[in-house]
C-alpha cells in the first residue's frame, strides 16, 4: 500500500523519487484552500447545472443487493436518463431527473429501503467489507454497522445532527475510521472467562476540510462489539449535555484537553 511507503520514506523522499521517474522537478504552488464541503455525501435532492435534479440515497452501511441494483437501474431509466453514480461515502446517486419526477423516484427508492432522507445515523454510516469477505479483517462490520444504526435510531430519535460513524474490521482503514466523528477499529479482546471476542478501539473527532484532522484515539478504551450501541449512545448523550456551544461533534472533541477527552470517552459497561 502507498501509505506504508509514504510512512517509510516521508514526503520529501517520495517526491524526489517521483521526480526521477518523471525526469523533471515538480513545481511548488500554493496550498489549496480547505474544502467547505469535504464530507458531501450527496444524499438528498439537489439541482444540477442544467436544471435537472440529482437524487442521492443511502443503502444500509453501503450494502445493496442485486435485486435492489436492478430496481435502481430501472428507476434511473424511468425517471432520469439512465445515469447512476457511486460516491466515496458508500452512497449512490441517480442523475438527470426532471424536477416534476423527483417525488416518484424518491418513492420508488423508498420501496426498496433506499432512503433519500435517512436518519443522521444511516446517512453518516460507513463500514468496510469485514470478516465476511476480507482475509485481513478480524471483526464483522457490515451487519454490526447496520445493527448499530438501527439501535441508535430507536434510542435517540430526536438526534438531528450530522454524525459520521465508520466501522472498520482491522487497522487498514478501508472505511477511513481516522476521519470519522466516531471511528471504530476492529480488534479481538479477552473476556473475563478467558474466551476471546470481537471488539473495537475508539477514535473520535476526525474529519476533512476546513477544520480537518485525524481522529484522536481514546486511549485505553476498548469495547466489545456487542457493547457498541450502548457505548455510542452514551457518547452522544454526553456530547449533547456537555457541548457548551460547539457546533458539531468534531468541534467539541477538538475543544477537549487530553484529560477531558479521557473522561468523555470513558466506558463503564452496563
């Protein structure tokens, strides 16, 4: 993976080696301005430049069945021009929809449980392939993430802020847990009886764009996978009660000292 090479060489040597292959020096330029919309998930209904609309929807944790894909293709033909896109946030978009036909498309997608206006938990959810299909993973992810979102929807129905929860089955970051509000990295931990169970390490407050940065590791916090819903619910309730004017979960986490973060992230199993 390129990330390991970059970690080994560093950016200066990497650039030098690239310039050797290119045969010329790369020019320096100003840093690009931070994106104000770095986390666009394209979920919802938006206007295109040509006056048509594009309609983005959220499968559950990025998982979509073959029958659903066939239905999406049919709906794209019926309500648009047959063009579909996938996004970097595990979402899908139907393009070129006339405004008068949007409602019909939204209803057709909803019939397949493909939500155009999902809960914040479903909209911000990502999960890697996990142990079901990946030889590197050490935890199950897709089913766990779907369960987690459903639990949070039931337990926190009034939560209406954007919140990105990424579930990763190993340290390799295919689901980018370091840039999530709440990143769960797969692990295996021993239980008191000596058996070993799937678990997660916790990273908080990551993001891209204007106030971006890697998530802060909640040091010493390890939760068993079956405790994930209880733990995330506890974090979000603490956030809502302690936010002290912070405009987002990420901003709140950035405002905490190391000691305050440790207190915020502490876990006492029920």
